[in-house]
């Protein structure tokens, strides 16, 4: 199927996307559910290409793998684990079995404990919550807390992730240790950055009149370590190894979100995820939004060879969504080995990056429009903002979002560029100036449009992208749920720590590392 797709790509190379539009295209090349619309009509995908892409998904057994995932089979084969973040949002679904045991009673019990605890904290004199975590124990909740700020009615929530002391110092400065709750969020409870920050926060609380015995909570799978750290069981919210770190915001790792927006808001977020799960499991072929989002991704990255994709939310509160998707997609599908240990036959997942519009327009869109590389863009926008009194802002925001995807597709020809400035220049100067004002156009983009960024919608968006990553991983034969690629750096950092501290020689290090350590020691 890859060969057919590449042949097809070669045959439509240079074809104008704009010319594909007839009256039906906009609807035929979009997936619309009751709650949102995903438009991929501004790509060079036609009916035949879509059929080939769907056949590719068919030959990779995406549907069977999906069913295996939801059924609790151990599809994370390198770690021998099930992949069941979907169980965390299976609010009123049926039983889900792992090793013959229904995990749902435990999931619902932990959710109820979180709700009781959140209720208690939200009624107490706690004014500030500091979530200490990194990667999946930080990016998701931090993104969601910002995204849902109009729904905040709890304590202020802060996030500390970096081991750079600047992060925790800047965060704790100005907080009252007596009214601050520290949440240590770590699936393993061994991550060096998180444990270092947690110990620093504990010392700060002790020194400033707080009570770490009462003002620390833990979110983890490692109950032995949470107890060693001294956090009483009542304030430990555990989860199982079948929840991957970057997929974990639906359970205990989402406690900071629950504290900010309340248990009802958090349930609405879970329901959004569950709604997308139902859609993903039920919708057929081209009607299936995560499937089509993934296939558009495969078309752009593996078939056409575009190395990156930009996530461009026209939604200021989704400012951290590109960072969150970066981990979700790159840690999941940035791999060159297939499940059975062979080489991935196609390119691995793309570089994912982005920033909210309209800010990005004034920073990096120049390259997207006129650079030599094609960067598929994924726009997102809400029909309505949360500031009815600022409706004109929102209209301008939406107009910009639509204008960018139109401009990328339409471009501007040399004739049009010339006509624009014909009154200012003439002759060779006109030609020279006009050349700079040409936009190649024909640059692909998709747009996700949803009514309003509320908890339910955010839940759907996050689950949509999770399933997209899953489908892309299945098609590439990758295990999207391990992350061995982060291990080597961690090991070397541990070995380098005594060298940096001056406690061990750097003799066995390469010349560059030795020289950098020498510079460090002579300049501090
Ligand atoms: O370094 C990678 C990683 O293991 C991520 O996958 C994970 O989200 C992050 O570190 C944090 O891990 P933990 O939640 O165990 O502290």
C-alpha cells in the first residue's frame, strides 16, 4: 500500500489543492460529529488517496488493535503492559479486564477519593497548589489548567517541572507555606527532577511554618516510594502501570485540574474523552475523526515526506497544547524500531511544534508561507470565546485563522504580486520587488473547529489526538507506549553529576565534555 500511495503522491505532485474544490469537497473531506468538525479539504487528498489511506489502515489492522487496546490486552509489548488510559474515563461503561480482573471498581474508587479530597481542599484555607512533576506528570495538567481558566473556582494552581532551581524558587517566592498544598506527581516516584524539587519544597515548607505532614499529596503507581517519602496513604492517589505517563491526566495526575475547576468540571472533561472513545470505536472509515486525522498525518509525513507539522490553536488558553502534543506524539512515535525489533520501514513520527495564533503569525509564519520546506499546519479554533463583551476580538481571531489556511492554499502568483505594486515600481525593479511578494501557495492545512473550549470539548480534543497517535503508531508498527529513547541521557546525567560536583574525575569522558567541565569549574 505504501508503494501505491507514493505512486499516487508522485502523480498528483504540484496539483493545485484549490482546483480540487467543487461544491461537495468541503463536506466530503471533513468529519463532523455532534460536537466538532475536522476539515481536511485543504490538503491534496482526493477520493482515491483517501481510499488508499483507509486500505493502509485496514492492512495494519487498526480496528483490531483498537479493540485489543480497549479490551485491556497487553498491546504495550516491550513492557508487557495493557494500555488503558481509556478506562480512566469509562465513567458509565462496562467492565474492563486486565489479567482477568475488572479494573473499573478500582478506577471509580480512586476517582471518588480524589473528588472527596478535592472537595475538602477547595473548602479549606489552601490558597495555592504546587504540582511538582515533569513530562506526562506536568504537561497535560498544566495545559488543561490554563485551557480551562474560565472554569476555575478553586485555589490557584502552579506547576514546577524543571530541575533548574530557578523554577521552584520563582514559583515558591510569594507563596504562603501555611496555605500551600504540594502535590508530588510522578508515575514512578523516582524521577530525579521531581524528587529533587519535592525535597526542596518540603524543606521550604518546614522552614516557613507549613506542615509537610499535612500539606503534601502524592500521585503515583509506586506506593512504596510515596510512603518512604513520608506521605500518608490517605493523601496518596495511586494508579496502575497500564496508564502511560503522557496519557495519565485522566486519573490521579489530573488532580490539580480537579482542584482548579472542581469535580463536576473534571467529570465533564472525562466525559469529553469518553465521547471521543465511543466515536473512535463506532464510526466507520472516513467518518472516524481520529482515524482521518491520523491518515492525514501519515500522508503528510510518511508519504510526502514533510518532516514537521505545526499545531496552531487560535485559542490563547491552548497556549501549552503544542508542548503537550509534542510529548504525546514525539515520545510515542519517535522510534525507529518496530514492535518485533526490525527497522521501521518508513519515517518515524514528525517533529511537532507550534504556538497559538495570532502570535505565531508575527513570529514564524513567514517561513510557513515562503520558506523552502512545506509545513502542514493544524489549525484549531472555537466558534465562541468566553468573553461575550469582547466578541469583536473573537471575530478577528477567527478571521485570522481562516485567512491563514486560505492564504496557505491560495498563495499569490507573480502576476498578482506585480499587479499589487505596479503603481510603485516599473521595469526590472518591478520584477525584482514582485518576486519577493510571491507566495507559492498549495500548502496543506487542516482545521478543527469546535463550539467553545469547555471541559467537555477539551476532553474530546485530547482524546482525539491520543487516538491519532495510536493509529499512526499501529500503521508504522511502532509501540507508541514505551520511551526507551529517554533512558541513555538519564543514565549519563547520573554518571556526570559527581563529575560536575567536582567529586569525580572526567577522565573517561570525551574531549568536548572534559573541556566543558574544565570551563565550568574555572568559571564558578
Ligand atoms: O523521561 C520520560 C518520562 O518517563 C516520561 O515518559 C514521563 O512522562 C516523565 O518521564 C515523568 O515520569 P514520572 O511520572 O515517572 O516522574
